[in-house]
C-alpha cells in the first residue's frame, strides 16, 4: 500500500475531522495518530540518525537542528512528494476547509527537525511569507518520530491563547502523530520548557508548510515577516 493510499484509507472521513479541527482552541488545529505507516516512521527516524544536520536554529534561547534539503533522502523525499500530491491536497482541503493550498517544493523552513536534552523552542508565531514562492503561509503539518516518548521529558507542542497568557492545547511528540494547524498572526506555539530526555534520546520530527496566493486571507498579517519570537506586553503584539 502506498503512503497516500494508507492516509486516505485510515482517515477516510476528512469532513468529520474538520469538525474537530475548526473547534480546537485557540485557532484551528488537530492531532492525528498513526498518520503514516509505522515502517515509514521507523525509516524516517533511522534517516534522522544517519543524516548530516545542515542548520542550527537559535533565536531567543531556542535551539533546534534542521535539514531542509531532502531530495537525496529517499524516505523523506517520498513523504514530501506524497504530501505535495494532488490526492493529498484534496484530502487536506476537506480537513481544513482551504481548497487553495500550495505546497513548497523548496521546503523553505521545512523538512527534518531535531532537539536534544536541554533544548527548547520558545513561544512564537510563525513566519507568514515565503519569499522564494512569493506566497503567504496558511498551514503547517508536524509529523513526529519518537517512540516511547515520556511526558515528564517535556517536548509537548503547546498552543497558547492570543494574549500569550496560557496554554490551551498541547500534543506530545509521539511516533506517527501528525499535528495540523492553521497559521495565525497571534498563533503562539512552541515547546518552551527545556527537554529532560536522556542524553542520546532526540525529539525528532518532519515539517511541511502550505501557502496561499490570496492576500485577502491576511487582513491581520499582510506585511511579510519571519517568525516572531518576542511579545510586546504593552501593545499586546508579537514582534521580531
């Protein structure tokens, strides 16, 4: 069974998923377990363990290794192509309600990610514009690769309210779990507490981003910016 056939067969009622997606606070998001075949998740984890990480992300105390170029990584490249296909985009449109999503073949900011003991990803709202594609960001998918992750290790992806005062929804990075969420100017998220996992255990994942061309979708966030990792308490606005 191909990856796309597995997804379409396992999650064969996307309109029902949409009902949960749109009502999950603070802005549309949902977690789907066993999103990819178990062997694919295991193969992606093995690929993570063998690749050379090409970038280290450090902003406002965050730390994460990244690998955006996946064309030479057979498993990641197959997943990328599947999640960029017409069949998948048609399914994703039913899940999210957005029928104009455009994938990114350049994987700007996407691909594999890795955090280790002591690392964190501070609260932020994501970059809103892909300068390579000249398109506005609308959707993200994070797929996690970590078997037997313990909650006491932290690492849960947290979605905070629009005032950045408290967490409303959280998901731990279990192997095979995909988190789908909409972009929002006040979409504060991250895993802000340092990881307490043992040395040699990693929080690994794979990211895909999707875009739209209509500026009308961005009345609150029409000016291109990179990810916003600071927050002005006085004016209640995120900033770079």
